[in-house]
C-alpha cells in the first residue's frame, strides 16, 4: 500500500522557516533605509527614489527572468539570489555606518549625506535586479514542495509566514533603531539571512518542469503574457491590486508622517510599518481556519474599497493610535485580498509556466509597492504629506468602482 504524501512535509517546513528569516531580514531594510535617508536629507522625494531604485530593474528584468526561472533548477537559482542579497545587505551595513561617514569626512567630503544617499540608491538598485529572479523562483518552487490537493493550504501558510516576517522585521528594526543603532540592526538582518541560506540547503532540488527546446526567450515571454491575458479573472485581480497599492500605499512616506505629523520616534515608527502586516496576518490566520466558500471575486472588490477608506482615515489622523488602527484595519482588508489573489495564481497556472506567470504577477503586484513609494514621494513633495495620502485613498476607491463595472469576470469569480 502506497504511503500517502503528508500535507505539510519536512521540506515544506524548512522552506517556511527559511522564508520567514529571509523575509524578516529583508523587511527590516526599508525601515532602516527610510529613516536613515530622511535623517540625512529631510526629503520625501529621496524616500520615493529609494523605492524607484529597486523597482526599475525588477520591472525591466521581470519577463526574461520568468523564462530563466522556468528553464532553471529553481533551488540553485534561489540559493544564488539569497547569497547575492546577503552581499548587498553587508554593503548597506557598511554604507550606513558611522565608520563610512567618518571615512568620507577624513577625505574632506563636505556633502557626506548626499554621497551616502547615492551609494544607498545604487545598492538598492542591485537588490531590484536580484528580486526580478528570486520572487518568481520562490513562488514557483513552492508548488513543487506539496501535493496538488494541499496547494491552497500551502499558499495560505506561505502568505501568513511572509506576513509574520513582514510584521516582525519592521517592528524589530524600529526597536533596534530606538535602543541601539542602525549598524546593530543591519548585523541582525544579515544574520537572519545567513541562517535562512543554510536552512534552505536542507531542501533537495526539484526537476525542471519545462523543457523549452529551441524556443527563443522572447517567444517564451509572449507565451506567458498570452496566458495571463486570456485568464480574465487573474488579469483583473492583479491589475486591481497594482493600481490600489500604487495610489493607496502610504508606507513610502511613513517617515514623513512619523516625524512631521505624528511627531513620534523610531520605535513607534517601526510599529506603524508593521501595522498593515499585522492586520494581514490576522486575516489570513482566520481564513486558514475558515476558508471562503463562495463569491471570492466580489469579496476582493469589497476588501480593496475598505483598504481605500482606511487610507483616508490615516491621512487625516494626527493621533498615533488612530493611525495605527487605520493601518491595522487596512491590513485586515488587504489580507483577505492577498489570499484570493494568491490562490488564483497558484490554482490556474500549470507548473511549466509558473515562473513566467509569477514574473508577470510581480510586475503588477510586487513592484506596485515600490512604484507606490515613488508616487507617494513625488505626490508628497508636490501636494504635501496629508493631501497626497487623501488623493491616494480617493484614487483607490475610484479604481475599485471602475473595476466593479468593467471587470465582470472578476466580480463573478468563484473557486
């Protein structure tokens, strides 16, 4: 008698632990760099450029990277990306340290803040190059670790793990900024990534699902784009998320809200960064125990509209706890939409196309965070901090209304 494959096997467990440590280390970085840049420059635009520095290579390389992922040994590719991330994190540790500033001063450099700023932008650009490959590779590798009948639950656990890490990383970064310094914080972030690399090596490599033969890279890219285009529910879901996060995300200019509007220190700033992800985590934990059984597409639209309303509340708040609550509740709404979108991507994509479709998804969804950060920085510089957030919340509501009427495939979608 054949022994049944366990729902959550040992390799999946190692994957989840390694992913938690890896994401926690990476999610500390925007908090540390955002605070450092605003400290150096006092400019909201510099925070926006920080996000743009990462998103430009991530978007430009996403489609050919998706082809590379489908053609490659995903375990080896992910391992290489993790090590390269570690190297760049170590460089950021050095550039943001007091030692680096003292070295610039010793050479008579007057604008040390500007020099450090451009070093940071360059290193973050490098992380964007790596992310173009690592993000679709990790998403595609997940489906190879569990049986098909366990995939929905595995996606939920994976999303919840990412969110726990996304809460832990920023909160820890804020705590360390407040009670130690940025160098100690980066050392801990690098240590988490080192451990994640070692744990990931406990997982065996998996077979390559797609054998493209003599197909050219561009033909393979177009094949992935055609697949997404014909899956109308998938296309509508990721488009909705992209525009909602692009306009509605306020995390990009959170340092400006923390310093200028709420007048709080780095510890509370770290918790504000974590508030949305904490809401995400609670929503996903509830959905794992009580999965949605119908009308998932309509629910997705309701959740995005609720997210936009929360951003409006955050924009007009001058109280830390009200601001925290607004971001937390926005995270509850977003957590539900994360599960719906993630399940659509995993259920409707065949193994041999997961890398390419994940790459397309990363352009729409993952990169919208950094594009939103840039949009927030530009809008904050032109309109002011509070008006730019009000504008973003209103645009999110408008986009949801348009999607409701223009995307019936998503509104009627159920799985």
